[in-house]
């Protein structure tokens, strides 16, 4: 097709889902002329799967996105129709906020935000080709071309294509080329990427049916209400914002043996088991037919009935993803207690799509062989809105920094779950849709939700996404927390009736002499609230400040131990490996290590040590070689 010149920009973002939004906003807010492309302007910020933000591990990512200056946390707060904090029965490291979000409100808010951001143009177009020039023997991004032949000259491209690349929808024997929610697929871009040396993989995900709310008998389901004291994702959200939010209830249902028998008797119709689906699906979010086969001993599986918004009757049946024929889906659904007369509004489906092998990327998310080309989100082999958004933010920041001639931002594992996620992808790769979990980090106690701003807001301010005013407020907060920790360590209480009463009520012995406030708070049964009658000199702190101080005091010993480990490991992370390192010339390296290191090209010894197939002995050889090249 003959092309024509359309315009010039610094950065082109392909895709306006959760990754694309953060990437485009970061670039534009950092002063780069940015254009974001989407095949459908009405689907900006769409939630094609579950209508929620956050969850175990994922909530940590949302707090981190906000701390760096991203948008997802604030949008999720505004769209909240129910909030819950998961894992409260466990330690603070795994406390994870999750909200039900009004799907339509979230989408409209994000579209409006993009439209009103300076230096950012929103354009409906399918990008079919990325153009490259050749400089010093290396390909470099020079432009993008749309399906209609328009050409934009750009200096960087960020691919945030979600599940649209050569995507196809599968329900039973019915198969068609389509993106999620029956939107148009992106069929041409994959070929362009392959022609330029990008290795693509084929992944699969799915979604459950949406049910008409009126057709559900809620009296036979378990009620699941929201929490009363809501902590916002974003520091931008006013403290009392949620006082006026009327939370919508969720419910819990269960499959049963009848449901499972229906599934087993129809497995021959399942594309998952017939071989029709070739893509690899997510391990931690399997379809209901996969769960019934894999966990044959289970007599029931839990399902969550979640509203898609405050102005819709659509209910999302989490845990009931399927690619079985619609007629079988209906039979399965009617076997569940409370769903005997349920009406399907949108049938479940599986979707296959192309994504890139993430080991082709640097930790900045720039492609190693194609300068100026970045990837983010499901294009990098991850799954989930939150995983996509944090990658989009990192890719956007790094694209803008490169254009401005500044040093890149690389987040180490010890800094964040965002850094952990990216490090896992670019050093280990993934053979299935990657999902963040708290168990993926060796520094869980350091990477809590409550201290995300302490870890990342200085970085957000340095790159220009956190304003001076917001940063000053952050510094004031940190000063108050540190002052409170200091006060607790140096505030002592002698034996008294008040102290004895508090300790006795909590099954604790009274001390023979004076005891510090810090020592009292370190006792598992005690917290600030219980010690209020004793601690009359406490300064005015917000709930978040008090919580952070309390966690720091309670887990002081464990935190110091993890910080020592971070310091030990940092020596390896700071030992950089030359980009043009010839591993085949390093005597003593095993053949497998040479192959893996040459393909992945880790930026540091620390990253090399996490590559599967690279042994501690190989690391020792590398260290000796780098010391005496």
C-alpha cells in the first residue's frame, strides 16, 4: 500500500489498554510529544476480563504505580464500588488491597484523562508496520504505518497490544479472528515484528460468562460485603472520599458434582482438550474444565459473583472461565445453586494471541536488537491489568528518558514488585502467562503496600512524574513516621494500673520495671489502638502513618535482616557486564551457560545468577574473568 506522511512525534504507543495508558501518560507528562493508537476509541482502558483492580500481589503493583506517578491507582479509587483487603489474617507483607471497579466509569475516566493531557494525541488506527532505519549496523525505530497508509515519523515505539495480535476467539467449535469483547484483531503487526527478528510465542487466556443479575437467586449465595475503613490506592485520593461511596455487595457460589459431571461428559467438545487451542494458558487462572480435570478429588470449586458496575445488570462469575460450547455453558450454569434460572448475557470464550519472548528485552523494556522499540504488558508474556500497567509505566519512563538523553530507570528486585516482575521476565522468560504473586519476591517484608511511596516516590520525582508539591508532602509524611519511631523507642512507661490492665486483657504478663512503647508494640497481641489509654502523648498521625510506624517497629529485626541481604546482593547487581561480552571466550563456562548468557545478555552478575541453566560455578568464573579480563 502507498503511504503518506501524517505527522511527527517523539513516541508512538500502540494500544490503549492498561499498559498503553500508563506508557503514553508517562511520556507526555515528561515532555515528549506522544501519540497513542487504538483500534477502538470506545475501548480505551477496557476491562475485558474481571471488573477489578488489585488482589494478592497485584495490589502491591497498584500502590507502586501510584508512588511512581502513574494513573491506575487514582482511577481505581474513583471507580471503586467495593473494596476489600485480602490476607488480613497473615502478616503485613502479604496484605493486598482489591477493589471491584465500575468498568464503564474506569474506561471513560481513562479516555478523558488521555484526551486532556498536554503533548498527547489519541488516535483511532490499527498500526500494521513499524519502520526502522539502520545506524552503525543496528536497526533503529523511525516510524509507524497504519492500515490506511498513514505514516508517523517517531523516535520510539512502545508496543502495548494486549491480547490483540493475531488473536482469535474460541467457544466450542466456533472460531473467529477477533480481539476481546468482539473487537477487531490486529492481524498484520505480528508479521512485521517477525520479519525484524522478534521471536513470538502463542499464549491463551479466557473469560467467564456474564450473567443477568435479575436471574440470580442471591438468597442461596454467600454474601461478601466490603470493608468499612478503606485505604485508597492513591495519595491523590482525598482521605474522606470513600465516606460517600455506597459499596455494592459481592457473593460467593459453588460448583457441585452435577456441574463437574456435565463438564466431564462434554470434555470431547472442549477446544482445550481437543487440540484446537494451541496457546499456553495461565497456570493460576485455569478454566473451569481444566480445574475439574486437574483437581479431580475436589467436590466443588468456589465462584465469585461480582458486579461489572453500578449502572449495569451484568455480573461477572469469577472462577468459571470456559471455552466449552454455549449450550454446555448454560447447562453447567443451571446446575449451580442460585443459578438454576440464570440468563447468560455474554458467553464465556477463550482467546489466543501472539506475544514476544521477554528475554529479548533489557530491564528498561527496550528491545536489545531493535533500538527504540519497547514492549509492555501482555505483549511481554504477562497477564493481568496491574502487571500490564506497571510495565507500561516503566517502558514509558525509559522511552522518555532515552529521548531526553538521560540515564535509564532500572528498578532492582529489592525496590519493588515491579522490579521483580520485570527481572523475572527479562532474565528467566516465561512459558505461560506470567502473574505476579507475593511469593515471587525474596524481599516481601521490604516490599509492603504501606511503604510503596517510601521506596519509589523519590524516583517518580526525579524522572518528573511526581510534582514538587506532592514530593514535599511525601517528605513531611516520612519525617513524621521517622519521628514517631524515634519517639516510640524513647518513650518509657513504668508499672501502672493502666498498663497492667492492657497487658492482662491481652494475656500478657506485666513487666517488673519500665518498658518502652516500642517494646510494647513489638508484642504480637498489642497495637497502637490498644495502647491508646496509656499513650497520652501520641502526636497527631494519619492512619497510614501510624500503620507504617507500627509495622516498622514490630518487624524491626526481620526488616534489618532483609536489608543486610539486599546489601549483600547489591554487590552482584552493581557488577555490570559489558553489552558486547563474548561469553564463548570465557574459559571455564559450561556450554549451556554460554548459550543462555549469549541469548539473554544480562546487564549484571546478579541478573546472570538468576538465569536458569547458569550455575554458581559459572558465576564464579564470570567474576574472575571480569576481574582479570
